[in-house]
C-alpha cells in the first residue's frame, strides 16, 4: 500500500513539473556575478605626460575607488587647451574630465566654452623662478637686472611672471625676459641665463641635486593665482550630477591617501608611469614629496572664493580677459563639500 502511495505522489510531482515547463514557469537562471556593478567608462584627460603629479588619481584607480562608484576610468594625456575643449564637447554618455588650471577655465568661459572646475587639486600655484644658490631672490623686485628665461609668452610660466610684476607694480618692459623654450634648467645650469621659470617640484629640485643648492622665488607667496584641478562641462553637471559626485569623491579619497601615505602612493604611481618617462625613481620620489604642500589645505579640494576673484581681476587688468565673466560660475564647491 505504501509503495502504491509513493508511486502516485511521484506521478503527481512529475506531472506538475511538466505543466510548469509548458507554461514557462521555470525559475530564471541566476546572474553570473550579481555583485559586479555595471561600469560607466570615463576619460580623465591629463595635461602632461604620465607623472607622479597625478598620484592621487593613480591611487584612486589602483585601490578601486572609481570602481566602487561604478566608474571605469581611462587616463589620456594631452595639452591643456585640448583637454578642456574635449571635456566641454564630450557627450554626457561618454564623459570626459579634464585636468587644468582655473585661469584656463576663466579664459575658456570668455570664449563661450561652458566648463567648470569641480575639485581644486593644487591649492597654491606651483610655478616658481629659480636660480643658483648665489642669486638673490627674496622678492619680485629682485628680478631687476637679471636674465630671465621663460618657455614663451604663453601658459602658466608667463602668467606667473605677469603675476609677480602685477603684485609689485613693475612692467615687463623693465626686465630682461628671454623666450628659451623648455631648456630653461640647462641654461641656468650653464650660466647662460640667471634665473628661469619652472615648477617648484621639478627644476629647482634638479638644480639642488646638480649644484648642491638653489634660490627660489615662489609666485604663490606674492599673488594667489588659481591653479590646477578637475574640470567638466556644465552639461555633464546638469545631466549626470551623480556621476560627477562619484568621480570627485573617489578622487578625493585618492588625494587623502596620497597625503597620508606618500610612500605607498609613490609605489602605486610607478606602475602608471612608463620607464622612459622616469629619470630616476629617487628623483621622482622627491618630486612627489615637494608636491604635497601644494595640495594640502584645511578644505581639501575646495576652491577659495577670494583666490578666484583676485585671479579674475588680474586677468582683467592685464587685458587677458576682454570683459568680466561671472566668475562664480567658473567653479563649484558643491561636489567637494
């Protein structure tokens, strides 16, 4: 009797299964990896070759901070003017973040290019004027009578020179300024010129290594030019604010980690820098260390209102801007605060 009952139960179950299959009632297959988020590809257009100055972004990439917010970040290297234009014209479904200066943002907006800075990496303008240790460089007036080398009358180095003159009420025509391309370090080393413009974490470091010392005049000590950070289009901010927020938050985590553990950040950065771009690892480590004070601020990543306002007035007074722009529209702290 028990055997007959079990046979009947088995037949009923088999019939039920066949009915479910016929009606499409079979359970759907589980996803292959339900924890893997769908990633959005984002390009970070950097205005230089691979370098330790981009360590915070390399750290964020290596530690998976971008992936945690659903982003697959691709690094791309080009000139600053190109990176900002690309960010401005990129569609929202193929977003591009540019790395460039606040001065470039204001000049771009004058031309109708709708971009904003959303995170300021450099809290101090990093261009300096450097010479050998016996050259007196205590204030902008010490530029008088010296042979001064700049790459050309364009870009950050030229703006740095103009800012020093602006801050000290001097005129460029009163100085001996020479356009020397990007051989300024070698020319200073050979005594072909007295001083030159360069980046605080690069040429002066090389000069100290080569000669045992260097004199440095920091532009940031005399005028607060707004420096480099992350730039995006207004369209991306309007259409995909959550993506901008995620990218900024992940980048800020990378910046904090770099400041807290520069040794780790340096080792991570080496994996992103082709060996051909490395002079020596020891020098690159010093470059990173010299960069840290320029990134540090009580309001990490934030954009000081006074710095932007003064830089805007500087551009106007020197006719680099033909007319005022709405400077408060050139940046936003919404994503860092």
